[in-house]
């Protein structure tokens, strides 16, 4: 398989006839913004830990994350599955065979962003999805990162991406520059063989770089995730806001593009059950707990930390490791 064939195959997988059309697909998936990174993203004071999804068809969804993303199945039973990379748990799936599918107009998950350790890893994965004709929803260059978008079998959004070196990110008065430009697929694919796929599993360093959520009201979401959880704003535009810890471009995206005015989520539906934010700093964790208490947010103690819910019932676990 040569580069042009792989390029065409990727465009077909994305349902696009040109790179511009694929970038437009990425713009719809990400709202003209960007992705996340493992080395930098996971050395910040706070970072994303893992994600738990409620799914109807456990076997189909677990197989997808194993075969398409290359995650390793760490535990599996009739009740659920845990998958990860390099021995680190990243994703838990809870079997809910009778659950209704969560509406895309409700609050909840927009996408989970899986961060490749290197640009070459992203290139290898692109060949893998091209060879296996995996449907994609778009791919684009976001200045701070290069990203590919797709959905799992139950419509949970996924981003797979690699960060550019943080020294190349452009900051101005606390705001980082991001865009949705055409991804240079040919340049990316020069990093690996396009004749066959050598992507047998996810690289050990793959992590969840950021989460992107649908919310019902941007100001309320910012008050919770910025004012109470303690993330810093990095960008705001057209119904979306982006927040991070330690000057990462974003560990969390929040938007109202499809979900403005959404009410409380229904825990009986599929979709995001909870995600975790992890810190090694005792003072940071203590400050989070105190702000949650002052804000009157209901909390529950869990192993290693506490669990709270945002105004729409999306649960976030704050963990001290």
C-alpha cells in the first residue's frame, strides 16, 4: 500500500472527498479546537485519569476499543470490562443491556481524547485504521496537536491525537492559539510504512489527554470546573470553553453546541458514568475538597479521594495518588 492509497483510504473512511472536507468533519467533531498530550499533559499538577462508560453491548464495545484503539483487556466479565495501555487502566465499561441510548442533545460525553506518546504512533495508528477500513468522522491539524475523530459502536465520541511540542504552542494573555486546519496526512505517513500495519496494540505510553463534555449552561459549567474543581481557563469561543492544569492547552473541554438548556442526565441511559482527575499534591486535593464543601456540592468518599457531580449529574472523581 503506498501513501496515496492510504490517503485515499483514510478519506473514504472519513466519508470525505478531500482533506478540506475531512477537516470540516473534524470541525464538526471538535468545534474548531484541539487535542491533548501524554508527557506534558500527565506531568501537570492535575491530569485526567480514567473514564467509565455505560454500554448496552459490552462485547461489541470492548472488542472495538481492543481492536481499533489497541487497548489491552485487563479484566473482563459479564458485568463489565477494564482496558488500558502499559498496565495502566484507562477505560472501564459497565454492562447495561437494557439501557436506552443517551441523546446527543443531553449533557454528557462529547468525546474521550486518547493521546499518543509520539507523532509516529499516530501515523502507525492511521495506517491501522486505513487497512481495516475503520469509519472516521474527521481529522485535522489543531496547531497544538494533530487529531483524528471517530465514534465507538454506541456513538460515544473519540479523539485520537498527538501533541506538538509545547514550545511550539502560541500563548497570548493566558489564551492558547488553536485552529482546525487540514491535516497533512502525507507528511504524517512518512514516519511509518504504509505497506502494512504494524500497530498490534496501543503504545504503553498512551493516556487520556483530555475529556470533552456536553453541558447545559457554559457559565454554570465554568463555575464548577474552574471555580470549584480548580482548572484554569485556556480558551473560550462560540459556546465552548477549555480548561487545564499547569498550562496544558486543555484537560477539559465543555460546550453547549448540541446541549444548551439540557437538564439533569438520566443515569439509566448509556454514556459517560464518570471520569477522574488525578493529583499527587495533597494541598491541591485539600483545596478542591474545601471549595466543594463551601459551594454546597454533594460529595461521597471513595477509595483514594472523593466523588462529586457537576450541575448535570456527570460524576467526576477527584483522586489523590
